[in-house]
């Protein structure tokens, strides 16, 4: 089946993270069935979402995994010139939500399934489809945990995030949390009658600012990244209902992105510890936290053979590191050598009028065909 037709099928489904992905999963399964691929549907603990793991060729021989997430970011508030959930061709470009990030790669995976004769393969090619990547890589870990029952130890994994089909070897790790302060409401004419929950949240925001400056000065540093140090930011603050009411609740979202030699969880723990000290100073304040998402860093590969293979297949020299994160760190942490390499550009991701070029899809399909031959 034509890769463009498959992409049109995928784009037509607004598979947003944090929601049921039944429609998207059914679409992927339909193509796998038509292609004659073996696959397993792997329900997640949420009850309404599922991963899919397919195999072309001999299941229990060592082979490669192609991996991509099925979900896309929302389009609310964006000004599109065409329907984001209808694949629209204008010249060489194909417009639609997820065309670059990363349904273009999914379409190439499925197109490869249609083209490959599994019975003729000496080693398998596995296709991994995950959910909820866009909200912290929440789904793929459940599939990775089941890899020992799904296939032999893989030789490597290609995560098809948009990289202009250039192999990428490393990225930072991430952890994000919401810190929630609870106080006591009162009329603003008598502030001392209440407990203002915004004030400790403000102190945390300033602590995060100072922590980021400390890492900027002291590192650790990894010059492959820009910036070359870990970062921590306060991204969203929600608190209060009216200016004449002392706010009894305030939540602040904190995100840390850490270089491979630093654990983002430890930096978040520093922030949480400071928040707790704020609470200890005011017994009327309570604090809670919620994990928004996390994934480990992807360190540079220990074995250069996989890197050399991908450089040969793509005819491109590998990039040492990128600033965005992917599911590759989770595969690598599970002992599967992982490289990012996919069609399209990260500069188009999450934006209105996201697109991929027809030639980019063809180039990706060619690379995937050569990978299993």
C-alpha cells in the first residue's frame, strides 16, 4: 500500500495523549492485518489505551526494532490553513498534524510491512507502536517491560522522531512535576485571617531560578548539548480566584532536563525538599506533588557498530546530541541500543501547518527496506 495513503489514514485520527487511543490502535491493526504481520495488542494500565508490537520474520531471532508513538499534540489555538486532520498535499509537501511528529515514520513502518516478505527474512524486523509519548513517555515503558516475552534480545532500536533522517546518538533526560500548596481562604481586607498559598509557590519559583543559575555556573557540563548543562524551569503557575480573596491553593509545574551524567530526579528532589521547608515554616500550609512525566537520558552508544550501520544506511554522519527528548532513553535503559532517526524536521513539530515532504517519506522507506536486507 502507498505510504502516502497510509499517512492519510493515520492523520485522519486525532489521537490526543491522555485519552483513549482505540481508534488509532484499530487503524494500525487494520494495516498490520492487511500486511500479514504478526502482532500483539498490549493494553496499558489506564484501561483505555494500548501499545502494539508487531514482528516481520522469525520472532525469536535477534533483530531490530522500529519504534514510534501514535499520539499527537493538540491543535487548539493554532491557526491552520487547512484541516489539521486531513492530509493535504500542496506541491511536494503533505500537511497535517503529526506528519513529521511522528505519523510520517509510522506510515513508513507500515509501508515496509506491506513490502516485506516475512518468510524470506533471516532476522526479524519488529514494529513498536506506543501511546502517550507527548505527555512524558508514559505508555512505552509498559511495552518495554514485556519485550522478553515478545522477541529475542534486539540488536538495536530506531526511534523515528523527526531528525531529517540523520542518526542522533544522545539526548537529555527529563522529569516534570506539579507541586501543589494548600492554604486557607479569607477576605483580602484581612490577609492574616487566611493563609496565602501563592507565596510559597513564588518562593519555589525563585528557588528554581537560582538552581538553574547554579547549574549554569557549576555544571556538570556536556558540550554536545546546547545549553551544555542541565536545566530546571518553572513553567506554569495556577492559583487564586479573585484579587479580593486570599488564595487557598496554588500549583506550580516544574521541569528538569538533565545531561546524561546527571539524574533529573535528584534535581527535582532538591526542589521538593525546598517546598517542604516552606511548609515547615508555616504549619498552616500543606504541600503535595504529582508526577507529570519522566524519561531517562539517552547516553552516547557504547558500541559503534549500530551507529556505523545507520550512518551507512542513511549516508549521513551521526549527530552527537539533540535538546529534545524521546523514548530512546527508555529502550536504552532496558539494554536495547537505541538511535533516533526519522523523516521530517523537529522544527515543524507541534506547530500549525506541520508538514512532511513526499521525498522524505520515500527516503525513509528506502532506509527501512535496506535495514532488514
